C-alpha cells in the first residue's frame, strides 16, 4: 500500500490529542463488506471452547464479551471469527506457555439493556479469564470497565471508539482508533464532497454524541455548519426508538446538503422515513455502527451512492478466506461481514504474546506486557504469533504488526495510528470499500 502524503492532510486539536489524517493512496477494489471471500480450502478448524474448570494457572483463557444479542449482533460473527482464528493460529504454533489457549464466550448485549453486559462481565471474572475481548459498544464497555478493572482483568475492545474511554483504566485497551480519528475522516469526506449545511440524526449514546462532536468540529473547521442535531441543541433521540417522523421532518426543514445518521439498529427505521419524505439518499452518510449490508431490508437502489466510514484496514483476500474457513468449520455458517475481524484477531494475538513475554497467563501479567509486544518500545517487526513468540523466546523485543494495520499502543492504551475505511453503497444496498484514510494520534 503506497501512501500519498501530499494528497490530503488535516491537523486539528482534539482535547489533549492532535490528530493528523493523511489520505492513503489505496486503490479502490477492496471489495464489499458483504462479499464472502473465496475460502482457502486449506484449513479446517475446530472449536477451542474451554473445558469446565479451566484455569489461568496453566492455560490462556480468552474471554469474549461480544454482542450475541441486541442491535449490534451483526458484529458478532466477524469479531468472533477474528478471535477464533487467532486462537487457532496460536494453538497451531504450540499454544501459550506450553498449553493450548481456549475461549469462554459471554454476551455483551447492547446499551438498551445493560444488565446483559453486567452479567457477561461477571461470568468472565468468575472464570478468571486471562483477557476479555470486547465489548463492541462503547456504552457497554463504559458499563463494565470498572468491574474488570476492580478484578484486574484486562479488557481489549476491537471496536470501541468513544473518546471517553481514552486512557480510562490501565486494564482497558482497544485495537480500534478513538472517535477523534473517525470523526475527522468523516468530516473531511462530507465537506470534500461539497456539502456545507449538514444535519445529524444522532442517538443519545456516548458513541453517537462523541462521534457527532468530532465530526461537527471538522465540518466547522472547513467552513461548514451543522443545521440540525448539533452539539448542545438537544435534538438527540433515545437509543431503541422505533419511529422517526418528527425527527426526519425537523431535519429536512433545516434544508441540509447532507444528513449523517449516527445510530445502530434504529437506522433501519430512519431510512424508510427519509425515503418516504423524499430525501435523496445518495446524500446520506453512515458510520461503523450502521455501515452494513441492507440488501435484504430495502428495495434495490435505496442507498446507492450513500457513503460510510468504518475504522480499520480492509482485510486482504487471504485473511478473509481464512476467516470464512473458521466460521464455516466452527459455526457452520457463511461469514458475510468482516467488520472488526482484523482488530479482534490482533487483540487476541497481542494478549497471547503478552502472556508469552510474561511467562504467565494471569491477566495482570498480560496487562503489564501488552504495550511492549505492540512495539511501544521498538523491537523487531513480526506479523504472526509463531514468529513473534519465537523472537520473545530468543530474548528479543518485538513489534507485532497484524492484519488490522494499527500502530503500537500509546500511553492511552490505544493505537498510535490506525486506518479509517471509506465505503460507498452499491445498487444492492451493500457497502463497497473505496479507499482508506490513516489517522495518527499523539498526546
């Protein structure tokens, strides 16, 4: 991938951090998020579920707290596949500290019923997991992060982006970039398309309002204006709302050039209302919480040329094929989305490498070595568990560079650099990858 640093560069102050975004010259054609890559046909995987009574005294226990239910359940297959494939690769290379790693699954639900994630977190704490991979929702992580911290359980989210979680706890980490990076990328995309007056349909959720605030800052920095749903206007809607006639009417009355939808499953009710009121859906922008396949939900062409952003690199075909193989082998299903799969894979691999470096599967020891194996202190580059573990065994410092393309962890326990993918919906209402923007954070 060749980066054209002179193509686009914007720098702005975001809280204590300076976010620099450089358009990466990645040719289009990365494929739709829905199109199943050709299976490699070379691997068959089995479940690595932990046996009853498994202990971190002699085994790496990988807990997952991912959305099996709720309005983010569509993210469970790719995220679980990333974790499962990573564990398969780890075990194929000899496991961690002499024994195969295993997986304990818990449900994170969503922010409409936080009792689900509370119970899921307690399940993993009681099991004494070495690491908890999740949650997908930032609001869910804000609900459970204190529980994990009190129990000294390392949590690594592959998908959280809320700025409120930056540096929140020494036991909280993420392999997804904060909203400051995606917000700047989205704002650049919107204004770069010639839109000056922008409306937001945003739910009152830490993820939604945080991403709105950063996007609004970028729009205003470019000379644009938020005409509906702006920060401080009090026009957010509650999570779980199912009808949007009044919100859409008010947004359209502001005469926007473009509308940004910041929501999860509520999006499926917002889109028909926009269509019913005659809005040009090609002037709609989505984000990672709702840039997904709507082929079965709406008539062909409904979302054609609408755009969205998803943090993360576009996985290559070889990696996609291996994810497909894992999901087919273990879940007996067809994997049709790859959102946050690479970030889940890297979160799991980094935890395993930290355990190898610590010579311990205890979560506090994993936490103490995560930054080092990510390359925060430099070290020899390696891109897979087997090679990295061998370097550690030889007494060398390492810099793991996995399929997500993130940079080493910074002092806020999040990527020092990461990619934001730009997607455009085709005639079948499916998002197709176009290019990537690389964001860098410094504090």
